[in-house]
C-alpha cells in the first residue's frame, strides 16, 4: 500500500511539472500580459517598466525556472492583475466549486442509483424505457443549453429561484458555505441540477449495467434459493457488489466536475474556480492559470488514489501493491 501511494505521488509530481510547462509555454505564445495590464495610452517606456517589474523581460526558460523554483516552496507567484497570491485566489474560490460539485454529484447518486437498479431489475418495463430515454437526453443535451432553459423556466417565468450568484454564506472555520443558509440553497439548486442531469444519466446507465451483470451470479441465485426477500437481497448482496463500478465512475466524474465546471459556473455567475480560470485565461494571468493547473492535477491524482483505496476496501480480492498506477 505504501509503495503504491509513493508511486502515485511521484507520478503526480511528474505530471504537474509537464503540464505546467506546456501551459506556461502556451500562454507565452498566445499573447503578452502587459497589453492587458497597461492602459491604451501607456508609452513604450511604461510598458517596459511593467514587463521588468513582473519579470516578463527575461527569456521564457528563465521565467519558467523562476516560477518552478518558487513553486517548490509552495509560492506560485502573484496575479498580474490583482497583485494577490495566485494560489490564495484559487483557494478562496475552491469552497464554492467543491460545494457545487458535492451537491450535484450527491443529487446524481440519489436519483441515478435507484433508477438504475429499477431499470436493471425490470428491463422490459415501460417505466424502464422512460428512464433510459431520459438518460439519453441527459447525455445529449449540452450543459449550457440546460442551464439556460432552467433559468428561463424557474427564474424568469416562474420566479421561484434566483438566476445567478452564490447567496448568503455561513462561516465554518476557514470555509464559507452557502449550503447552511436557505438563500444559499436557493441559488445553488439550479447550477447543481444542471450538472446532475448529465452525471445522473451516466450513473443510471452504469448502475443498470452492473445490476444486469450481477443478477445471474450464483450468490444472487443462492440467496433467492434460501428464501430471502428481495429487499434483503438488494441491500445485502446486490447493492454491495454493484457499488464498486458506481463509486469508481462517480469518483472520476466528481473530479471532472471540480476541474471543468467552467461553463456552468459562467452561466450562473457562480464564484468558483472555473470562472476564475476562464477570466484568467482571457486576461493572460499566467500565475493563476498555472497554479490552478498544478492544484487540479494534484487533486485529481489524490482523488483517483482515494477511489483505488476504496475499491480495495469494497473488494478485498484487489491488492493495491500489485495494481498498475
């Protein structure tokens, strides 16, 4: 187990170094941040001074070397636009993104797993056809369109829910959480449902496939032969075994929501990391973009590691020492 974890951490460091280099070079090629920071009336002398203050007058390899030497000390530089710590800006936005991801994946699990089991147990029922048709729609409809339709229906026409913003928050230690307030929930619901529709469709299909695969197994037949009720078979025998692929897929999708909720956060003006990333890319705020990348890569590697460990707990036959990273 320890060797497996160490190997994963070393891989994470290598991936972070490679990806940070690619993004650093990509942003350098795309444009000059000084054009975003300087006014239109700025003279060439003023532009050169700005470039020198931020170290942008040095060669690319030297800029990257300075950045990485500071990054090894957990100093990812300061935002070109605000002057604040790049990682500080990201960590300030992280609770909002994690909150949105947890609620949306929780909704997708609460709805997707029961519907998937139902569809797996009754493959020919009319209700199953409706469930599977709904899952296809969940896959097919783009997030931005679903978000806009939810805003039009529930915020504009019905006026039940607000269309944007995060709402009131409550302090829990260093975190500001909106799930602890009614106003926060009212603003969280629409973006969470927008993400949950697509992720829930995937969970339905994975659960249905796992259920159909588990039903012919000997342990299910033996449990039925013993005269156990279907409710006990589902709870004790079926659910425990089908949770392995569900947790694997759910964990990966959770990481995807955290890393790539840019569209949803932009539509609903949700003040998360995704919106910060989009704004930083537009303004060529290189320290924020690279710091975000490094943090997300590390987060995804750790999430995959947690999923692998949980997989071994659910299925003792799996041994992480022999697993391929």
